[in-house]
C-alpha cells in the first residue's frame, strides 16, 4: 500500500518557482531506467536501488548475485500486482488512502518548496545587536535577596483578643531578635520558638532566594515589599501585619543583577530572530495561498462535531488547581 501511495503521489507533487507560486512538476520515466513493467506501470532502476538500500544493500554481497536481485524484483512485482488489484478494487478513492496521500503530498511539497525558501530567511549581525540593546532586560539576571522570616498566622477561630495576643508575641520576638549577636545571620532559635511556618522554622527562618520583580511569590505583598525594602544585611523589619497574620523578616544576603555578555547570548538571539522571521514568512505565504482558493466554512456544523475522549460533549469545567 505504501508503494501505491508513493506511485500516486509522483504525479501530483509541486515544486518551487521564484515568484512564491508553485508550478506543477511533470514526472517522466527514462526508458533506459525501466527494469520491468506490470501492465503499463514501470518498475525503475531507482525503485530497485531504494529497496536494496532499505533491505541492507550496504552489506557486502547482499545483492551481488543475479538470483538475489531476481528475488528482490519478484517481491517488487508482487507488490505492484497487489497495488494494481487494490486500485482496480477502488481503493484509490478510499477516504483513508486519499487522506494519507494528501499528508504525504503536503510533507513532500514542504520539503521540496517551502523548506528551501525558509532556509533563505536570514538575519544580520546588526539585527542581533539591535535586539540585544533593545531587550537588555531579557538577558539580565534580576536582583536577588535572601531573608529569614518569623510567621505568626491567624486562623478562623481567632477573635480580637487572640489577634492581640499574637501581635504581642510578634513584638516580643522582634525585641529578642534585635538583641541577637551579629554572627546569627537568620533568626536562629527564635524561629523555632515563635514561627509557625513549617518550611522555615527549623532553619532559623531562612527562606530561599527571591528574585526582584518576580510574577509570583509565596508570601503576602506586604512581606515581599518589606524584604526588598531592606538595605543592610542583618536589618530587621518592623512587625508586618497582613490579612493572614503578623510577620517579621531579616535580611540575610543580596545579589546584584547582572547583564549577560553579548557574546554569550548572540547565538540564542540569532536563532530566535530567524525563527520569528520564518514564522512571519510562513504566515504571509499561507495568507497569500488562501487567497488563491475559495474557502467556505460551516460554523454550525463545526460546533456540532462530537468531542472525542472521556469528556465527550460534557459542559463540565475541569477541576481547579489547589490554591495555597
């Protein structure tokens, strides 16, 4: 069946021309290359050689004898006979066959025509340099900070008296923190004594590094603002109140953001720009190509197509992700 499809496709392939229009390519068979025929269908030297390669023709002696070549040709003829039988039975018009043929034809057309034009899309070194200068933030590592935290959170049962008690506890923790030795980079034992955050309390309250201007943070905005607002290592914030509780943060360390050198990102930028240029060219090509044909869409029928899979024709929305 594969060879049947391949044989059919040979009469339909398109190739390139200079004005971005595809011309029909005529495929002819050289009389001298014909090894055998089945009815009027030729079996060519190229077909036999392709089968040899596919079946390990590079192995010494694999098809050296006439007997081995005759056996191979007999298999090819056998296949061609079945192909003609299938064609006579109407399989040439089978929707599955036609769909497979169309996919092969498009793939070959892309290889022979579109890919050649896509490879011509180039960007200059000046284009790359300009992009680097205009998008320096893409190639810069952000300022980073690392802080320690003491977390005293509210819970649903807390009344005003309980909240006031927690506030007092937070101020008490701060007073003790201010008296700690400078050698204690985080909150040390105070985190274990006061903090209710299980991820940090046994590490002196030490948090992971945080990048400035990140889109998401684990902590409330008031806490994040306080962390990035501190300037000196060892600095301790005032007690921070948020809708979720009282917090105390201490600046442990900072890292200044750096711009990556042009030489290290030049190749990356070039690949990005080439990909964008190819994408833009393809979009323009498809837009122009669609203009060559009448296209009609039945939106009503499209909407009524049953959805395959477990959730076929279900209007239920997928479950939401858990939120911390």
